[in-house]
């Protein structure tokens, strides 16, 4: 599970920003995950609000960059090329300053903290700490300014010095270690590679393929989610042209959706509505996250998705029975009905709501609703729309043509 994430000098996130999944209010809730080893309660769900271009998506892109660096810096990044980071571009100083990425997470009931700093040329610092029984263990540290950059704690067993010789200045030690089958670091690497999914609902094709590939093994679960959405779909299956005997979904396969009607109509994916395709594309990643206990980050949850369906996604992750492995859902949205009482009780609790707002210099600032100390039964939706918490667009009257 994700505890917190810190980032600085990435896109519009110029100054250090911290996002946390630590609960601030208990309120007798059943949706929290108690981590006795930390003495903390963690959230299963968090939603992020803000105006267009405020920087909401950049938080997910920062997580994506960190994941991709861990997974691919040794194998994919060019050995002699620059590091393709994206710094804050609205002031000259930020273009040369380091970028920071750090996560705290739970893995096999142990708290880990991993992070790194880099510039365009090299990894400047890298570190991994473990906290069994709340006591810090230094597994390894890296500092490019030292004559001996790498230091290892006694708890990290393995061919550490051999792997150091294989680690380029522009690749992460964790990435290099995983590629060389380090026995102790494989699970940490796997947390990034297999337990951190960042999805963009506006780019449905890859999501649809992800769900389609799960149809054979999880047909009933996917169909149950489709029926839950009241889309009129009673079945979905692969149709394979003659001569294609492959058991895996490929480009020649066609998905056929059977709809409840007088003639039992069958439609292809391209004949479905945007809402149906959005919900189908979500089904696979939701099931994968619930099955693996992973973190699912959804950029623009409200894209082509009705508010009631967005609420249902949240309910699924909040439910300790349906989400027995404590998967986490983090999303951004403009859908304020998830905040308030227009449709029903709020889907999000007070400590599950975050805001992003840009300052006059174009830098994004991330902050939780809990900073405003909201009352338990406060109408957050109304307060947000009234500008009480910031993070809403300012619309100049001249722009919209209002008479003076």
C-alpha cells in the first residue's frame, strides 16, 4: 500500500509537494486499513480536485516517471544519452536544479522508503530504507558527490558491489539490481513494476485491451461489473475469425456484446456508447487491482462516466469484503457530486479529498481538505463550488462576454 509520495521540480510541481494516504479522521469508519507496525490508518481511496491545467495530472505523471525509471533506467534508457526528465520550465533556475521522487509504501507488512534525485545527466542520490518494528534500517544509499558513492547496510545481502560496477551513472541501482536478479531487491522492484498502475480514461484503447485479455479467465467478474452499470448487456465474448485458434486476445479478435432486447441484439465494441466503453475499459484494471492489492491511479475518472458509476467504483474499493487485499484507488476528477449531498451521502470522506492550485508563478500546490479542519457534516461540495477551499477556475467576465 502507498503511504505517501513526494516530488519536486517535475513539470508544474516546482516546489516539493507531498501526497499522503494516511487517514486524518477515524469517525468510526470501516473503510480504513489499520497498519499496527506503523500505528497508522491508511486510506483505500483518495480523490484530487482542481481547475483545468492546475496540475492534477502531473502528480500521476510524476508517479509514472518514477515507476518507469525503476523499471527501465538500466535496460531502456540510453547509456550515453541524457535523462529525459521534465523540469519546471517557467523559471530558468529550475531547469538545472535536481528533481526529487520519493515513496513510502508497505510491502509484506514492512514499511519501506525509496527515493532518488537526478538531473539531466546522472543520478545524484538514491536511497532505500526499511522500517521493521518502526526502526530504520539503511539498505543502501548513493551520493554522487562522495568518493565512494554507494554505501550498504548489513541487512542487504547479495552481490551489491558486483552490481555497483554494472550501474551506470544515469541508471538507478534498484533498476540494475533487479535486472541482475538481486535476491533481496526483487520484491521492491516488483512493487513499482506490478503494483503501481497509472491509467488515463481519455485513452481508452489500452484499457479496453487490458479488460479484453482478462475475459477468458474472469468472464463472470467482468460481466457482473457490466450488469452492475445497467448498460443492458447480458453477455460479452470473443469472436475469432476462422483459422485463428489463439487463446489470447489479439488484433484479429472481435468483442461481441449481447444486449437485452426483443431480438437479442449483438454489437461490436465500436458500436458501443462512450459510457459503455469507458466502463468496460475500467473493469479489467479494477479487477486486476483488487486481485493483486495494487494501486490504481485514474486520470479523469469522470471522462464519459456517469456520477453513479464513479460512486460505484469508489464503493468497491472502500468495501473491505470486495477489496480484501487492500487495493488503493487514487483519481482526479471534476465531478463535485462525489463531494456532497446533491445525489446522496458524500462518496469521499473529509481526509480523502485533495486539491491542486497554481500560484501566480505557474507552480502547482497540492493540499488536503483536512488543512481547513472541516466539520464532520460540512457540505464540502457547496464549499468547494463557493471557492472556500480554492482550486477552482477564475473566469474573467470579459472572457465570457458579460456586459459591463
